[in-house]
C-alpha cells in the first residue's frame, strides 16, 4: 500500500500544535506533540526549553515515522485506518494503538502486530468505515476513563471526532 505518512503527519500536527507545558499534562514540556523525554531519547542527550521550542515539522518527521508510523505498520493498513492507528500511537502509545485495533478486529489483544493481527486486518478491508467507527469509539471510551478527562476531555473528544471524519474521507 502506498504511504500516507506525509498527509497523516500534516493532519496530526494540526492537532498537536506548538509548544506547551501544561502543569496538568503528565507529558510535560511538549512541542509538535513530541515530549521532552521522547525528544531526549531520540537525540541522545538532555534538552532545554529553548531546544524544545525550536522543533520544526521537518525535525520531528523522522521520529514520527520510525517510532510511531512504522512501529504500528501503518503503511500496510488501508487509507484512513492508517491515520486512526497512527494518531492513537502518538497520543497513547504504539502498544495501546495496536491493542485497540486488535480488540476491534477480534484477535488476541497483546499489543504485538504479528501475522494473526495482519490477517484479521486484511479481512476488515471490505468494510473499513465500520472499523474506523469502532476504533474511534474504543479510543474515546479509553480517554473517558482517564483521570485527566475532566481537564482535557473536550479537546480529546473533538480530536477523536475530527480524526474519524478525516479517516473516513481518506477511504475515497
């Protein structure tokens, strides 16, 4: 399948926005959706606020590609489903993203994207709109269970709805 990475990254970055350091956000200092901890791991050294503020889409794209897009095998997913899975991988982790997918397609939920998961995903290609809707609902139910939902919930809910809508458009 042809990669939608650049388009999906562009959509994702619209949601992630710029530099933030909200005291209630457990991610802490973040820019373009990349936390300081993740960026430090990526570049191999500690970073400060100035360095975090200087991040650009071009700088973070390789990180997003390798750590999230490739890790959740998005290039092998149908257009639209790839965006849903990628967006959750960035926000909630690759393992959780794959677990959501596995629960939606009825395979063992272990967070590992192996042959059984891929075979079940391929069977869903006949009705990807239903998979996108189910995946989005699973994501929203998870977010509602978080203790920070009262603080960030309205934005999260809007994001889930917008990601679902964009994903459905990508089905063509």
